[in-house]
């Protein structure tokens, strides 16, 4: 088979999810061996496009054409909830439904070596950290040895070493790879082109070049559209003033006014709506619980996990109002386990002052009720039953009326993240616990979130593998679990 041949093509593909349009006559192609980034705002439909490629969803119009015999595998954003109680062996066996794979154990070991993870075959999947689960997802796709790899936010929860390992794999691999990610540096290290899903037009625009070059090209295009709008609006306003003048003159001047109105209508059709891709969440605050002062948290012991076994280590951590702790360490060392224990009151050697409200941003969003509507989720978080405040808060996080009526489980991972932040802003906690709060979040929103966290006046514990994000937040103490 010749290299550089087209192995995937979308021909005028249209698709709606429920009643929400996702694609409108989308057309693009992908060649063998290409390393492609799929871009688009949270909720634009990137993961839905993966399902169309995988054949899990049918195109309503147009055709998704794949090379005959092409094998595909997808690494999802999160492990499906119905597989969290599986063993490692069962999880990887599920990659081959209806097939008996006699050499499954050595194949599992080989796939885990690629993602730099050691995992006992009898260990339960949900017992792994978020970063380890991200590696399991990658290995689940890799073990299938597909011609085309679809990676959906593969760097979420990965530490620096994990990202470096994945980057090397993608650069060295001869497989065709399409990747969804918000990690610009990661993408720029291997991307040869971008498929840009425009949430406004519902079309896919295809660009060649590295990631930063494409971002620049898109930014310049949007600026050209903005400037065109400014000129059109100025012209329209001028013509409307003339119409009003001529219309009052009567006679022939009314005909002139009518023709000018027709021209104004033509110009208004040329105006490009402000693209939602340009929108960022509104600046927000997370109010601090008012009736607190002095010590909020004291921690004298933590469990550090090495070789899949926890060991108690002594620490001396005290957080007062306004103080922040950055909890660091490699994937699997016990950061998420510690945060969960703190949030639920089950940590050893931990004292949270009585009456302190805890706001917990969990990386898998399991603190949200997936069966509840977004409206009900935010209403439960409110200190006061003010519906106008709820709507205003939601709008600031780009949560419109349709999303407010939707169930949390139906949202994209990025939209769940925005709901989680909206919830925190309504809860007014005294202690904020944040576990990888930038995962799944559009890069445009991250500076706004960092500013809100930096201005938060309560105590905070933060886990994040994104240095540029952490630098924007005042940190008072750092606890490295690997150094204990």
C-alpha cells in the first residue's frame, strides 16, 4: 500500500446529537501516517466525531469513508463507569470483544511497557490514580495494534514523565493518529496538521503545519472577520442614516430609500456572527466562607503509595485562611487518594476545623450527580435560592438554557468541568480542594480560572501537573509525596 494515500474521508457529513447540530456538510481527508490534531471548543462535538469515525454513530447525511480493512482504536477521556470495577486483565480483554486471545498476558505487558506502567493483572481499575487510569486507557488502545489511533485528551492526569513518554511514542509511531488535546506544547511536538471543528458553522476546516502555526492562522482569520464586521457595521449605520433622511423627503427619494434598505439587508447578511470559539468564561470569584478564621486544616500523617502498597509518612502541614498548599508527586503516589480522604474526613492524622465547608473539584467529576440536571446541580449548591443569580452564574460559564436543562452525564467532559467551577462559586467553601482542575478545560478559560483561584481567600490544596497554570496562583507551601 502506498504511503500518503487517503485512508479516511468525510464527504459532506451532517450529524445532529438529539436536536443539537454537530456537523453541517463537513468535508476533509486524512492520509496514512499523518499526525493530526482535532480542535474545537468544549461541547463542539470532537468526541462525537471520533464516534462517527469508529462507526458507533451513523452519519445522517453524507458519507464517512474508510479504507477497506482499516483497523481503528480509540483512547477515551475516562474509563467507562461500568468498567471501573473490572480487573486489569478483564479491562484489556474487553479490547477484543467476542474473541479469545491466548497470548493476552504478554500483550498486556507489552502495551503497559509502552505507557510506562506496571499494573498487577488482578488489581481493580478504579483503585488506580487518575494518571494511571490515563495510561491504562492509552494501553487499551495500543494493545489492539490498530492502523489508526484516536486519542481523546490523552495527557489529562499524566505527569511530566507520562507526557514525555507519550510524545516519544507518537513521534516514533508510523500509525495514523488523530488527537484531541488542550495541551499546546504537547500538540506542537508532533502535529502535522489540524482539523478545526467550528462550533458556529458546524463545518471542519483543514490546516497543514505545526500546531502553533495553525493557531496563528486561525487567530488572524478571526481578526480579519472581526475587522470586516467593523467596516460593515459602519457602512450599515451610515446607510440607515441616509435612508431615514430620504424617506422623509417623499416622491422619488422614497424609491431611493427602498433600494438602500435592500442594500442594507445584503450587507447585514455578510456580517459574521461573533464566533463562540472566541468566547471565554466570564471572570468569576469563589467566595470564601465568611465565619472562619485561624487554623482550617492540620495534617500530621499521609499515606504514600509505592509498588502499589501504602506506607504512612509523618508530615507537619497547617493551613490557615488564605494559605495554599501545592501537593506534588508522580502518578500513582497517592495524591488523589489523599485529597479524597481529606474531602470525606477519612484521612489519617488530619483535622479539619469544625464547621468548615469543603469545596472539592474531583478530576473524574464523581462529586457531580450524573443523573441530575445542571439546573438542579447548581440549585443544590446555592447558599440562597436566587434563580436570577443561578442563571447569571451559569451564563458566565457558557452554560445556556439548553445546558441547564440537560443532565450532567450528557455533557462533554469540558462542560462538566465548567459546571464544577460554577458549583464551587455558589458553595462559598472555606477549604478548596482541587484535583487537576485544568483537565478537559479549553485553554482560553485557564487564565480566568487561575485568576479566580489566586484571588480566593480561603485555604486551598491544589494538585496540578501544569506548571504554567500553577505559576499564576500564589502558593505558600509545597508537599512532595515522592520526597517523604
